[in-house]
């Protein structure tokens, strides 16, 4: 304030005419503005201090650098008490004259009138809880990672192992994912799912409560047991990407075709992907088998209940096998219909296996078509087993497959019964004799 008084006295002593008078007026104007500039600096510093209290600590706490928040309470010289020294003058003269200037401010009514009163300051200065511009936060100190903490605070810190950024196995994520943990408890084999990267990524994105729980409840209502869920979900993890309403619509369609709840449960259990197909796909498949095989509605329904994969798998093997039965093996349409209703797997069997089995049974064992039609199980039996038993019966002189002659041996008994029963009832020999004969082959 001594510099201010000196400047004002110097300006008043100058003459008021010409260039000198003009300079006198400008210097006097500058002298009047200086107290307001100092007040603005004080107010800005106070606002920054208040902003830090609001966003950093509660009153009475200790700040990062050991500065008490009590020192930030409003006062006339609070900006000088601020531990971080937001405002610091570079003038040594100002620091040496601060005490004298404060006394002159209280004794000079003219100069004090240039500053606002304390009531006016309280109206202009915002409270600690008022919103301040974001620009005021630029100078706030950052939290140091080297800050010391107490033992109580250290105990409360929970350090989780880092999540691997990339991995070839889902096992690395089980400890971090509640969803994966619960799927493991259900019996899902993650080692099989992780072979499909898209499936693994899908499971990691899912939330158990929002995405999985409703699907599990739906499958339970459908009739799947708890011990079946793990196997089902291991095979059909894609069901989690299906809309629940669409799943219900597909079940309703099957019910409209007179499939019982037990039928649907059996079909879904044996063909997990069944409900992933649209109603149009299911309807087209049922229509294909009914028309192509000339089956009744009931026989068509029974066919797909016993082998629901007919609704989910490719139709190419089915069409190929139907051609083989008709063109290569020489069966009639009604004979084919009879065999597949007895053994539905004949529709999806390997073509090479079908032709080799038929060639041996028909051409080597001399069994005609109409006898084979009555015992289509032979197409579902391993060929080496048919050969071993036929050769043993031929060795014993008991290979007689004509139902019109004595000692007739049906194809059903030849391929379906265990070795002990075969040797005792059919071959009339011991198991040791049969095993000894097999060693000679």
C-alpha cells in the first residue's frame, strides 16, 4: 500500500495541462485500479481452495501434502495460509511491506472504500458446495502413487489377479467370471467349448443373471433334468444367443403337431440343436419325410421322435441313402418304408457300410431281400461280427437261414444276442471253442 500512496501523491503533484496533465490522469486511474486487482487475486485463490475442499477431502481431514483442511476455512488472508501457495508474488518489497499495508488499509477510509465490505464478499464468494467452472481444477494436485497409507487402509485393499488379455483356454478366466464358474458347477465342459473361439467369446460376454438364468429355467420347464443340463449346454452353447420368445414359439409349434411334452423333452435331449431352428425349417423337414417316404402323420412323428437328428442334420445323406436302397440294393419303396420305421438310423448310415453289409448278407450268406426286410437290424451291426458268427456256424454245419427249413437261424438272433447266448443256443458249442476258432481266422 506504500507504493500505492506514493504513486497517487506523485500523480497529484504533476501539473494538469498538456501532455503532462494527460499522463497525470492516466497514472491516477491506474492507481485506483490496483486495489481491485489485488482483491481479485485473493478471491481467485480462495475459490481454488474451496474447490479442492469440495472435491478432495471433507473438513477436518488431512490432505496429501499434510495440509489440514481447517486452514482452508474462509478468512481475510486465507490465500496466504494455503499450504500449496496457489498465489506467490515475486516481489520482495510486497512481502516486507505486507504488515504495514494491512494497518494502512484499516486506517484509511478513502482507500478502504475502494474494496467491497465483508458482507459484499460473502455474497460474491460461492459456498463450498456450489458448482465451479472446470477450468478451476487445472491447478489441483494429483494423487501420488507413493503416498503412505495406514495399516487399516492397507488391509481394506483387495488385490485381484490381473485378467489375461488373451488366452487359448477358458480356464484362465474362470476365477474372474461368475458366469463361467456357475456353468462349470452345472457340468458344462469348457474344454470342448474353448475349441470354438466364437463360443468362448460369447460366454465371456454373457451375464449369468440376465442372459443365462432365463434359458436354464426354460429348459427345466421343458423337462430336462439337472444332470442333463451340462451335457446339453456343452453341445448347444449357441442357445444363449437365441431369443427366449422364439424358443417358446418353436415348442408351441411342436405341441400343435401333437408332440407330447415327453416327446419334446426326448427330442431336445437327443438333438440339442433342435430348438435353434426356425418353425419354417421344422415344418419343411416334417413335410419332406412324410412325402418322400409316404408315411402317415403318426409314423412321421414317431420317426423323428426316435431320431430327432433328422430334423437338424443335413438332408444330403438321407437322399443319397434312399437312392442306394432303391437303385443299388434293389429294395422296393414299401420295403424301404418298413425298414426305416424299424431302424431309423438306416437313413443316415454310411453308404459304404450299407453296401458292404448288404453284399455279404445277400451274396455270401444267400439271404434274399424279403428276409432282410424283416430283420433290418443287420444294417446296424458291425460287419466283422456278422462274418465271425457266420463262419463259425458254417464250420459247425449249422449256417441255415431259410425259414422254410429245419434248424432255421434268424438274422435277429445272429446279430443281436451276446456271445455266451449265441454259443449255447445257436451254435451249440462252448465259448472257448468259439474263441479258439476265431484265432484261426
